[in-house]
């Protein structure tokens, strides 16, 4: 437990399950590499009454054989081979019945979605095991994890059959925040300043496994070269592995993510369908699965409820891959170091910082002193018309007390200076926003920057400031 960073709520829920007076069916899901297995193994200190790990891409027969061999290691008596999952779960039941009943008996099934091979009866067998026996024992804890988040949500959490309403603990592991990332790296002896930590976050997101690959002896630039650009770089080949492991028909998912990576402000579902090289009716389902896997987020357009919902690619790793790796044929193993001052990297940092801010709404609200105020976050885009320039605002915070924050997010190495032309553009954009939306609420500008806004004659447009340090609070 000492090695766990963050995950406080999850640990409290697991502790509750161990102390309850009933059997507990615990579902843990989240993006691949997010730390599901690590959380369970650390919390239970590797002490399980039975543990099985599903294998990706195996037939039902091979999964059953592996399950048989694993159970054979735990059970003391002879076990016959299984013909199907009903027999496998019955054998598991008979083994568990031999264990002491004065404590919770813990079963851990890791990567459960991979056990559900085509034409198997895995889910119905699991239903029979839980409903027909385990739930009545009052001292069984079955923990199931899965990276295929869509399978976990559709087949288990959203089960319409025997498991409906049976889940007693539902844990969705989200990526680390900046604060948790800082804690994790400090525990590994990496104590970069927050500017560099944010740069790392832009490439690796909040995925703990990716941070575990960093070498504390190297600079950030050297680490990025080693992980992404060197020969055999681990995170260069991660992309295909990630999407293949998460989704069936992964080609469609990659096409959607690629289309979103090329759009700065996001796309509507109709725009996504139109941009795909292959026409299919499965885009809606794929978008739901991408959203469930913390790869894509839906954002409201200001002034609309559901119509025109915008989808954004919010997985930092996928964005980094399409920006710098997908079409990069240079074979330069020091590519990042050699291009560190390029305009391409500066542009990427600016856009990625906007996403960093959008992924930390709670910290922004706290910095504004409105944690207890009802708010709605949205985006806004007005197309250019004849004689009128278009405008885009990536983050709008509308408060219940009739004030609207138009957020400007700037990533720079020093305090940010507002030039006269930019100040004029902001005023014109705010006027256009009020004219188009017909809002009567007070509209103000909020700046989220690395080190604050320079005091100068154009700073009067700034209503409130948020700095990088504000984004690093718990």
C-alpha cells in the first residue's frame, strides 16, 4: 500500500468491501496502462485465494486450459479438465469451499474481457457462479479488472441479465492529475520543475506506466528521445498495441482518433463520419467506447444542450503520436533534442497546454474560488461570415451566479505579456460572443498561464489569473 500514489477513493472502497457483511462483486476498469492490476495487487498485498489473468487473442479452449492449470496450482485435490466455463466456475466454487469461512475469500480475475472468446458462454457462466452460489456466501470478494473498458461497461456494469444490479463496487480508474504525476515521479527520484512536469504530461498524459519508463539520470528531452525516437523505442510501438488490446475492429477506432487529432477544436459526430475514408454505421458505438476509455471527451457547444456536441481527442499519448511519430520518417534517434526550439514543438505545447487546463476543471474552479458554485463548462465556435471574422473559445466557464469566464490558456517560459493587437482582438471576440449568444450575463476574461500575466497597460482586460502552480493542487 505504501507504493500507491493517489487512488485514495478507490482504496477506501476496497476497504469497505473487505469489511462488509456481504459478498462483494468489484469491477475495476480503465484505460490500458492506467494501473488497475497494480492497485489491486498493492491493496491486497498479493494475497489472493485465487488469481487468474486472461490472455489476449486466445481461443476459448486455450483460455479454459490456462484456467485449469492455474486452479490446479491452488487446489489440493485432483481436478478434471473443463469442457466449458460452467464447469470451470463450478470447479472454482468447489475449491473455494475448502477455504476457511471466518474471513473474506478473495478471487482476482485480471483482464476479464479477454476470457470472453467468441462463441463462449463466459458471461452466463459468471452469472451462474455469482448468483447461484457466491453472493449467498456473504464472504466472497470477486475482483474483476479489464482494459477493454467498453466490454466491462457493456457486458458487466451494464449487464441486462443475471448480473444486473449485482455490482457492489464500480471503480473507474482515471489518468493521474498533475498533482498525482508530481507525487509519483518524486517517489521515483525525479524532481523536475513544474514547467518540465507539464511538458512531460503533454506527451505521456496521466498514465502511470509511461512514467515508470522514465530514467531519472536523463533530462526530459533525453527521455523523450529514448522512449519515442530511438531504435526500438517502447512508446513508438505502443500505439498499435494500445488500440488492438482495447477494441475489436481497431482500424475504425484509429481512423476516428486520427481525424480528431487533425482538428484543433474537435468535431461533431457527423463531421467525423464525413471525414472517415471508410463508411460504416458503427461510429456512434465506437465514440462511446473511446469516451469510456478516457481517449475522447464530449464537450457542449455554448448555447446548445445536445445538438452539435463536440468530440475532442483528449488522450495525450495519442495526440503526441499523431503529431510527431505517425508520419515521421527521419530516423533521427535524437529528433526531440534536435528540434526542441522548433515552431512545431512550440505550437504543440500551446495546444496541449489548453488540453491540460481542460483536464483540470476542479483545480481551475478552486483557484477562482468557486468550488461551491454551480458551473457548466463548454466550448464555442462561430464561423466567419461575410464581413465578420469568425471566433473560437476553447474553454468557457458559466457560473450559476450569472458570470461567464472566457478562458485564455498560454504556455510560455516567462510571464505572459498581452500586446495591444491581442487585447483588441479579445475585446472584439467578447463583443461577438455576447452578440451571437444574446447573453445578458457578465462576461470576463480569465488567463491561465505558466507564471502569470505581466503588469502592463493592456492587463486591464484580465479579470482573474490562474498559474501553473494552481493546476498542481490536489
